[in-house]
């Protein structure tokens, strides 16, 4: 008798054939996503591949593989396949386990089922993490407290040190931090170093990089209007004239002028100088290197650089679903150990070895 349509659809959805097709398509999509640069503008693909291929890439959404609709459908369908396999086969696995008398044989029947569950958890963990994880960056110097965007937490930078080797190269960056819950005031203090993050309230706090910052005073008509800490690469815009901008281009701790141009002889603050540019209405009209406490005049304004110090760039990562992905990876590892090292066929050979040998001997006698 022919199966009802819904049973045939259900059977196909949890079949090995569908799983292999989906895995093959996902692997091909991942290869395309790794070979084609993602998220660029149309002009980039046209210059790299030509107009026709660029049009094909964007039509198939190969420029955004991992977020496009067809990739999501493939992954969701694979998850449905794995879920159905896990649910529908659980009873069979339990029954087979109960039929075994040997402990190793009982364990071995769980291998494929754990592999399905592990893969499902791994996919779900990464998918949820991509949508709900948080990654935030912040500049800061000792004494500053910075809010972590998208959270109820802030980070106070207690101290920041740079450890140097004898040849004046950097050995380690160390940030002494306190993470503060802004609602109840709870605090966790710790140290973040390069390759040694700090954990607090489920977040991982990294010492990402460092650079130089300087205090910049803004005078208008010789009256102090503002004083701000400006990092290299940032702009300072006077509140009373938003058309004007001072951009902190570069900092030289130990400035020297050579035939190759401006450079720093060392990382020590022996002759600190700042390179800057002045813009008015998006048009640059001045660019220069000045020493600390030198007046940069853009009438009616004065800008004065002083008190340079290194800043720390802190990276905050929060992924509440990383545990799900980790559990999935652990289950897959366990399943591989079970499948490859706990083999029921070896057990059967051991049990039947003596009778097989006896049969062989009887056959020899009869011959």
C-alpha cells in the first residue's frame, strides 16, 4: 500500500539523502563565501570580475552568502532534518541500547544520534550568536569610565601600562579595568592583556590595541571654550563653529625630521609633537606638525595640544549562546570517539571468535 503524502514528506525530510544534499550545498556556499569578498559595493566586483560576472554574483547574492535568504533556508532545512532524525530515532536508539548486554555495545549505539544532536546545537548556537551577540569598542585613558553600548554596563579604566623590551619594542599591554553594572552598582575588577581577556558578567573584555591621545584646549578670542581628550584619528569640532574641524593626524613621542620625512626616534616622550589638519566646510586649509603647548591659530580660535598619553582600545564581546555552540562541539567530539573507538563489530568478533575457530577445525578434520 502506498504511504500517505504526509508520511512520504516526513520520510524525505529526515532522510540521509536530503542531509547529504544540504551539506553539499552548504559547503559549496561556504567555499563561494570564502573565495568572494563579502559586502563590497558593485564597483568593486565590476573591477575585479567584469560587469557580467559581477552582475551574476550580486543576482545570486554571492556577495552576502552567509546572510542571504537561500543560505538561511538551507541551514534551517538542515536543522529540521537533524531535529527529525534525533526525535524519530531516539526510541529506536533506546530500544537497541536495552537489547545490548555488553556496556561498550550499549554506548556504541548512541554515536550517530549524538552526532546529529551535536551538529544541531552547533548550528543553532552560531546562528543565535550571529543575531544576538554584541561586540563593542571603546577608546579610553586611565581615570575614564566608558559606557558599553547596547548593555547596562560601563567600564572604568583604572590604569594602563605598556611593558617594553630592552630594544624598545612592546612586550605587553596591560589594562586594569572595573566593569560596573549601572543598575545595581555591582562591580568586577580584573586585568585585560593581549591574548588574555578579562571575564565579567558573561562578557569577555579584550585589550585590543593602543595609540596616543592628547588633551586639546580650544580658545575663542583668548577665552577657553573647551578642553577635550582627542585620540589620533579623531576630530575636534568647536561647539560655536561646527564648520571648523581640527583632525589629530599623528603623534610623534620623540620627533625628528629626516631625509625620509618626519619620524619618532623612540617611544619615550622626549620631544612630543602632533601632526594635525584643519578643515573648514570639508576643505582642508592647513596641515602641520607642532610641539606640545604650541598655539595652532585659526582665527578667532586657538588650539593647544598638551599632556599626551597612551590610550587603550578595549573590545567587549558578549555572546549568550556560545555555550550552546560549545556543547554541540563537545557532543560531536564524543560521538566521533564512540563511532571510531567503540565499535560493536569488534565486540561481536570477540564473542564469536571461539566458535568460528571450532568450525574451522571441524572442517579441517572432515577434509
